């Protein structure tokens, strides 16, 4: 009898792919280091909101696919735009001032190769004006950033966006280095942008404020950062961070009060707006 026909050899399972999502605006300072540490990825998508420095040239040099979206609607919306442009099996979201360490890169590659479900968090270590900060509420700082495409999405907050997903995030080995504030100029620029965006976000949610509230909340932000979160152990940087947090909160609530005087909060009657449901 002739030997039975051998069954065809099953084809090898395709290797899971990894895509990187980055959003930028004048982010040239650390972008080369950021993208250079991600050379193991299959695809990099960069969504830019109008850079005028060398950001786009650096991105092109590292093979990133550049998309222009100048209609800024907040960090959450912009990050979701970048994520939506990826068709890879896995997605890693990094900021342009963050650098994946070699140990963390190895952990990311292992997770993608295993192709198991779940969201994974990165252990972030941040620098403030050249000093690594280990207290002040900045550590520990596990940020969920690596996930299977379609299993997570960012909240659409203007600032302090978060990744929304089911379950818990497993912390990866290795460190994500975050060069958050290079100098005092960067601190002042972020103070202005964060307080303004935070005020607008709270106003759209119906929050109100006053001068007194701004003072109280600002003082509490300093006490919480410097004493309760041990910013005093970070030396000069800890004191500066406490002051920065206090000023950001103070100006956020001052701006919120200003918005309340200029226009009514959502759902509230204003000078030229009739009360809802006929009530006064």
C-alpha cells in the first residue's frame, strides 16, 4: 500500500507587530533620543500640532510617519488620533521628552513577542531642571502605555489624560526616563499652559472658583507636595516643584474664576441666556 500522504506543514504564525504613537509640538530637544531608543518598533506614527523647530526633520530622519493636526483639542484627543493611525498588533505611547531605557526596551520586546493580552505600565523616572526626582509625588510613577490595539483608549481630557482600560496594568522591568522640565523657562511655559488648560477643563465640567478658593488650594498644593509627599527630601528641586504645583493650582483657579465671570458655566443661565426649563 502506498504511504499515506503527509499533511501540509502549517505556516509559521506571523510575528506580532509593535507601533509607536507620539504627539509633538516644538519637541526637538529630546526627540532624537526618544525615537532612537525605539528602533526595534515596526512603525512610528507622529502627530504634530504645528512645530516650528527641528521636530519634523528629526522625526523624518528616524523613519516616523508624520501627520499634521494643528486643531489642538487637548492631550487626550491628540493621543487618540495618533493611536488610531496605527494598524499594528501592539501600541506603545510615549511622549517626545521620554526615553525608553535598554532594560525597558527588552521588557517591551518580550511582551510583544509573547503576544498575551493585557495592558502594561512603564516605570517612569522624571527629571526637574537636571535633577532626577524621587519624591514630591513623582515616585512611584507607573504609567500604563503598552497595550493590544483596540483594548485601551485615552480619556479626552485637555490635560492629565489617562489610559482607560479594563483590569490592571502589569509593571514592566526597566525605567522610562522623562526629561520633563529642562530649565526655568520650560517650567514657566508649562505653568501657563497647564493652568489655562486645567481651568478650561474644569469650567466645561461646571466647576466654579473664587480668589479665596485659589489661595486655599494653592497653599494646600504646596503643603501636600513639600511635606506630605516628602518633596523636602528632593532638596532644591523638591522646593521648586512644590512652588510650581502651588502656582499652577493657584492660577488655575484664578483663571476658572475669571471664566465664570466672563461666561456662564455649562447649564447655567447667563446675562443673555434664558434659564433652562423655564426656571429662574
